[in-house]
């Protein structure tokens, strides 16, 4: 299968790391293994068959603790869609799957750098995100 899009740009649109105080930092350092990664992907059409895709990672504690840190990155990707792409389903696959697979190494590195530079060097993601599997699950 030939690639039916081209990535023109990828950049960090926004990033945030919030740890309100030292007590919270110490608490989070001991409990960060409970944090969960959430992914949100949205897109908007630009001119000339281009689309801006925003992939948002949020790493947070879902429990009702008073002491929490919060990490978020919005990684933007601008893609140019080939003229042959006519089907909505084909476009969805590019946005939710194909482009994600391509940008994931940069996104993961940027996000882990944010978390590590925020004082949590031991954090790593045990599994790579399988965007193909996530995409296929949507239709089953």
C-alpha cells in the first residue's frame, strides 16, 4: 500500500507539567505507578487538502487524592492528503492510525522528556501504543 498523505510539519503545540508543592512531589514520586495515560486525537481541516492533527497525551492519577501532579502534551501534526483520498473512512484511518504510527516515536520521546525533566526520571511506558489495534477496535 502506498502512502496517501505526507507529513509537512510536526511540533509541540502545548505542554504542561503541574506539581503544586514539594509535599505533592514526594507523594507523587511514590505513587506515580498508579498514573494512567489518556490519548485524545482531534483534527481540523486547513486549506489545500491539509489537516492539522492534534494528539494529546494526558498522564494523571484517576484516584481522588488531594496531592496530584498533572502532565499533558499536545503534539500537532500537519498532513497533506493526496488527491486520490476520497473516502471519509480512508481519511479517518490516516488521522487516527497511519499518521499516529509515524509520529509516535517523537511524541513519546517528547512526552517522557517532559515527565523526566519534571523530576520523575524513572517513568517509562511498558508498552508502545498500538494505534492500528486501537483503530481497528473502534469498528468491532
